[in-house]
């Protein structure tokens, strides 16, 4: 059950029912709007009977409690009826409060865990392996991860197109290491 606040006042709940006493306070606490007077009203009595018939007595419609936190608690339909009985302005406040309480709040963003950063020695090993595959033997240049992935994709495509079978396991192993290190998957299909 959603939390309900009307006119900056919390409306208590009990067993899925809402406090008419709290609604009375939120409406201004006028004596002529006492919950007991609302419940004695013929139209209210008929509405309670209809709700009870519709629910086949499986749901609570009204509950009265004694004590410090006591009061009269009613179902949502009677909250609306009570608000209409008081005034159109209060009725609109109640409708909007219920609408607001039913609107789902966006879940708090969860922090996604990033893949572990690639260790420097692993980066160099990957760069060296890619460079060797391209026939670069002299000096090694530092290449961005995107460029490395593009190069590996090119190697994979060339291998598939040219049906090159010269040590395909090396290409697969290198690609697998890059996938594991970067958490990215490419060139499959």
C-alpha cells in the first residue's frame, strides 16, 4: 500500500485501510465533517453495503479501533466518498494524493561493476600479440582499445574470407584474452 499524504498531513493506515480521523484533520477539522457524521449518512451506509456485497466480505471495508492510535479506518472507496462529501476542492486533493502515491518512483540507480582494469603487463602483451599478427616486428606503438578491437575484427574477417588456417588458435586465444580483459564481445556470428 502506498504512503498517503494530504495537505502536508500523513494519513495513517491499518490493515489496508485509511484513517478517516487523519483525513478529517487534513480537511480542516470542522465539526460538521466529523467521520461519525459521514458514516451515519444514508448514502454512505448504502455505499458501504455495495462495497461489502461486491467484495463478498473478503475485504475489510471499515474498522474502528480504540486507544491512543485509535480511530476509524476505511477502504479507498470510502476515502473518495468522504472527500466528495466534504468538498470538491478536498476531493481533488485526495484524488491527486492517491495518484501521486501510485506513481512509481524511479528505482535508485544501481552502480554497475566495470570490468577489472587491464594490468599494464597484460596491455603490453595484448598490444605485442596484435602487432605480431600484423607483421610488426620493430618498435611497438601504443594503440587505443578501440583500434585494437578493430584490428582483431579485421584479422578475424580476413581469416574467414581468405580461409587462412595458419595458426587460427592463436587468433582465437588473442581475441578471447581481449574479450576477457575489456568485457566486450565482437566478431562472433
